[in-house]
């Protein structure tokens, strides 16, 4: 049985405004990065682009979750959010490789940069990213998708502030090698975040248990339900980047009218473990030995 399709508030305006502001800023930052001859600004533009792509994916997941399934795609298009995350991670790793290569070249031939331009442009970035983070602040503790958007934008504000600080140091010291160092630090930040995205996207595309769920805790919860002698064929996987599904067989010899029992399990799986779609099969034989799935592909 599948239940609990909770209504989710719309964040369309917040996503649209946040993405629009950041896209405009990325273009401005990239252009002035070239004008100022600053790899730090160009790298930060790449970092901002990565998080805009993250916002787009979050918005896409929010939209796709509302699409109705079809006879051919019984889960709808939810899984496309996982594929988009995987594609995003691969593209970003290629991009940061190019930025790192150019930054390393500049250590051997430091180039004069326009620090004043960098300061003003990066300050604009601090303001835009902080404002975008604010758009998602109210619900960042209640919605994991929104929390991801909030954290990305807050991190962007901090990185832009780092670029400002570096540009101020360069202006008063003429240590131009600081610029490629800052760009490499930004590359490291992007890589660390992207590596986690790549690893999790690969896992979810292979129907692994989402990292926020402890399967042992779920197994213990189900095993200790009133009247349940044992469980088998437990599977937990991501339907999308924001929704999780579960299937399980429960051995309950005294089972009779079980609708309320199953409804209680669905409710508690949602509340305790953020599992949105649960399918529970109850078996009434003494040891459930008649089930063809008992002992087959179990974890």
C-alpha cells in the first residue's frame, strides 16, 4: 500500500528569483574576471554556476515530483532528478579541472590584476548570494531539498567574501600570486562538494539506500512491531532526490484485518525515517516459509 502524498508548499518564486539573480551575476563576474585578469573571479563564477545548477536541479525535483505517473512510467519522472545530479557532477569536475590547470600556470607567470574591480564585483556576489540564501531560510529545516539550496547559497556568500579579502590584500601588497591561490581554494571547495554529489548520485542511480537513512534502524523498527515474528525482502531506495520508497514482507501469523496496522506503519516510516512510499506485504503462515522471496535477495 502506498500513502502519504503530503502537499508541499510552492517555492517557484524563490527558485526563479534566486536563479535569475545568480545567472545575471555569473555573467557579470565572468566578464569582469576577464577584464580584471583574475582567475579567482572566474573560478568563483564557476562555483556560482555549480550552485545555480544545484538550484535548477532542486527546482526540477520539486516540479517533477508533482507529475503524474503513466502506465509506462509508473513512478513518473522522479528518477530523472538523480540522473540530472549525476550529469551535473561530471560536468562540474571537468570544469574545475580546466580552472585548476589555468591557475597552476599562473604560478610560474604571475599576472597583474585589477584588484579594485575584483573587490566591487565580489561584494555584489556576497549581497546576491546572501539574499538568495535568505529566500530559502524560512523552510530550510523542514525540507531537505530547500536545505540544500540554502546551504549552497550561504557557502557562495562565504566564498565571495574570501575573494574580497584576497583582493584587498593584493591591492595593498601587490602579491599577485594570491589570486591563483584563491582560485585553487575555490576549486578545492567545488571538488569536495561535487565529489559528494557524484558519489551520492551514483549510489541513488543504483538504488542504494539513501545516506540519510539507517537501514538497521528501520529493520529493528519493523521487526519489533506487535505480532511480527520476522521480516524479509526489505528494500529501501530513492525514487528521486527528495523521495524514498520501501518494500518489505512481514511475517504476522495472527493477521486479520490489517488496514489500520499498515496505515500506522506508513505514518511512522514517514515521521521517523522520511520514507514517503512504503509497500507492506503481510504473510500469515507460521514461519513464512511459503514465500518465494524468503531468503532471496535479502539484506
